C-alpha cells in the first residue's frame, strides 16, 4: 500500500503588506528587499485570525478538492511554529472547527520543515493501513513573532496555510521522503524565548522577535539543500532528468535558484511564490503546491520534488508522483 495526494488547498489572509508599506515602518527599501530576497509583498493575519483559523480554511479547500468530508478524515497532522495556544495543539483546534471526531490529531514544530515532517508521518500511517484519509497542514502566523523594527527579519515573513489530503493508492504517490536535522546550528535562526525558557520575560513585556544570522543561514541552506537533492534522488531511485517540477521552500529567491541549478532545471519548471507570499515557513510548500495545481501547471502523473530547510536546523524532502 502507498499514499497519494488526493487534493490540495490553501488560504492567505486578505491583508497585504507591500515593500512600499515596509519602507514607512523600518529603514529599508523596495529595491533592497527585492534584490536580496525576491519578495515584493506578503499576507498578514488580522487580529481575529489565528494559525488554526488559517489551517481550517486551507483544510476545507483541500477536502473539497479531494471529494471527502469530515466523516472521512481519520488522521490530522499540522506543522507549525506559531500555535494558537500552548495547548490544546493546533490540530485539535482544527479538528473541532471541521467537526471531525475521535481521530489522532497533533502538531509538530520543525520550523520551515514542519509540513514535510508532517507529510512523511502521514505517509507512514497510510502505508501501514492505520489511516485511510489523512489531512496534512502547514500553517503559520509569523507576524505574531516578528520584531517589526528589525529590518533584517521584518521584511522576510508572512502568514498563510496550505493543506493536502492523503489517501491509499496501489502505486506510489509519495515515492519517498527524507528527513534530517542538526541542532548545533540552533543559534543561527531562532526565537529566543519559550515556555520553559524566558517565558517570564515575555509575560513582563520584553521585546522579542525572530533572530537570524542571514549570511550564515544562506550558506548553510544552499549547501544542505544541494546535498539533500542528491540524497533524495538516490533514495528514490530517480534521475534528476525525470523531475517535472521543483516545489521548494519559499524563503529566498537566490536559494531557490541555487536548488534549480543543482537539478539543471530551468526556472520555468520551478514553482516560485516567494514574491507574493514571502517566507511562510511551514506553510510555504503546501501554499506553492496548491497554487501550481490550481493554475494548471502541475498535472496528474507528473513527478515533483519538494524540499525545505528551516530553523533548528531541520531539513527534508519528498518525491511525489502527483
């Protein structure tokens, strides 16, 4: 038994913040942001929107595309770094919003790799026969953890959610997944406070935001993703010439271009949404995937390479026969 993607969905908040808007908030410029990141705009959640509400909308659209209802879903996994609450976890909040009952529902936190990690776990549940219809979501409200006075990070991130529904298949849909991490680089990209460390400072109103050493993260991301491509192709028994589409994590256009070069793939065969979405962390790959499915670029039967790199550091990939 294998798993396949039966449907995709995504959701973006209506509020858009452009580079021109950011010029009024922090010392930066549209040219500086575009030339270094490729980002022109990003979607920002309103105070009424949360990671679970964004997730729910993306999930509904994926379920509609797959032709399934709440009664069909028997497994929910959400990758996120920005949960609504410490507990209950985001997946249970989505479960309640969708009217789904008595199923496993959990969230996991591996930063930008969250969706791929969750996808890999759901794939295993389907392959083992423990799930017949798995809902996998990547979602973030990163605007809640940004220091909007820090021009090095405030320009990078956005909010959104993407989702897929996995169902059993007699032929491989998810050909292979590959996950890895190395905690020695934890200080290069992090949010410095949490529940068991520094929570008292946050409660007292301490200023906090995502911290990143950009140049070092860029170099490690390029080198790691280059190695990841080779490892994924070997594990999947696939030649790079067989890949129809690269669907990468949308963090930085230059990183995406380096990954495409490694595959000898023209940018016309790479799904790029970073210009309009910014870096949405765990949401970026399912957002990009749904965008390309719905505009007709990605067709059934095509082979996709999904790859990601995020804080921790964590990284992962999936070869998908869509």
